[in-house]
C-alpha cells in the first residue's frame, strides 16, 4: 500500500454574515469562501499496527484527539472498521505553514486532507460529496476545504454552491504571532451582543439567504471585478474582534492606507488580509505595512487565489 502527500490550502472569507440561531446551537450563516495558495502539506503513510499517529512540525499543534486531523482519521476508522482491519493504521505528518487559531481554517483543511488521503489509501472509493458529508461532522469549514475554489456557503457553512473561480487576485496576510482568537469565543460574544438582530422565522431566513445569493458580492465575483470585490468585503465577526483587539484594527487601517482593493479580518480572526491585483503589488504592500508597524511579532505572507481544494502534491 502506498503513501500519499496532499496539499491543504487555507481559506479566507470574502463575506461573512450572521443571520440567526439554529436549533443545533450553531449560527445560520451566509458566507463567500475563497481558497488561497498558502497551504499545509499532509503526508499519510500506512503503519502495521491498528492505530492513528499524528505528528506536526509546529510545537503548539496537539497530536491527540483534539487535533481535527486525528478526528478525521478516527471518524473513518469508526465508519469503515474493516478498512483498518485490512490495511492497518496510519501515520499523519503535518507540515504546518498556515498559522493556527488565525481564522484561516488551518485545522479544518488538515482534516479535509486526511479524509481525502485515507479514502485513497484505504481504497474506500468515496465520492466528493460523501467525503463532504463526513467532513461536516468534524467542522463546519471542512466540506469547503475539500472542495475549495470560490463558493457561497450557507447553513452552518457546510452547504456549498460553487461560484466562478477567481484566479486573478492576490492577497497579503498579516497576523500577530502570539494573538489567537477562539472561534467559539467570537460567535458566543456576537450572540451576547447582537442576538436581538437575529432572524428566527424560517421564511425570513430563506429570504435573507437568497438576498446574499443574488447580491452584489456574488455579482462582483461573476464579473471577476476585483475592485468591486474589495469594496464589498464584509465580516460580521469584526464587530466583536476589532473592539477587543485594537492592534487588529490598526493593521486593517495600515493596509487601507496603502490603497489596496480591500482589506478585512478573515473568519473569526485575528488574521487580516488585503486584496491586490498583482503579486508585485502584494509584495509592495507587505513591505510598506511591515515598515509602518515595525513590530517583530507581526508575521506576513503573500498568496494567490486558487481554484482547488485538497489535491495530491506533485511527487
Ligand atoms: O464547526 P466548528 O467546530 O468549526 O465551529 C467551531 C465553533 O464556532 C462552534 O462550536 C460554534 O461555537 C461556532 N460556530 C457557530 N456557527 C457556525 C459555525 C461555527 O456558532 N455556523
């Protein structure tokens, strides 16, 4: 049985609107998600014994069942016990390039890669939509991480409608190394502060979702209009994260002062991204903001929009 190496891209949110409460305790969302070229590499290899081993080159990433990659392997083991009995266990090595607790779905995309890789290694023959249904049991972002590209995501984030691929945009990302935001904290705080604005009637929920589906951001994407996309970036979770973390707001303002197409916090943060039309412009903005803020704790990356989710690494 052979080993597999997979590329697991990060995602950014171009749009994140919190619509209301769901009966399962999650939030009903309308989002536009985008894969970017910043990616982890996941290597999976068979081992003789019936166990799951996770290793990661990043000291703060856990190796136990709290790691979503471990949970993905455990879920497949539970669903397909005969596969592990026949083929044995798996060792998962994660080469971490995506910052953690950053709003970039780093843990979710690793889990997505494990589902795709184990499906191949254990010859399960699952379809992409079957993998996505399994992925949704691990985390709301996992189905998108499997599929990738540009997509509208509704429900708790797991109901996906692919949109036209955007492959002509670049992004600069910045994150304070020691600042992480818990997704649970962000949504709980939002609920405490804004639940009076939540829509609760099923029909109203649908109308609101439809408005996003046919709205200005989706139209800008269909026209591949980078300038309109930049102006229409929206993230409700900024309302709780920016007042709590002024340095995230400062970062956003620094990007804005560089005349980028648009800038916003991704997901539950605290990563801030800025859109540009070329790689050269992304690098210029990176250097300018690095000089402007001059904090050794601030990490930067540039990346390109990509149209793929989990894929095999070229060997
Ligand atoms: O789905 P996932 O486990 O990644 O979500 C992490 C947390 O984010 C959830 O436990 C919940 O507190 C919050 N969340 C939410 N509504 C969503 C997605 C996530 O409230 N649609």
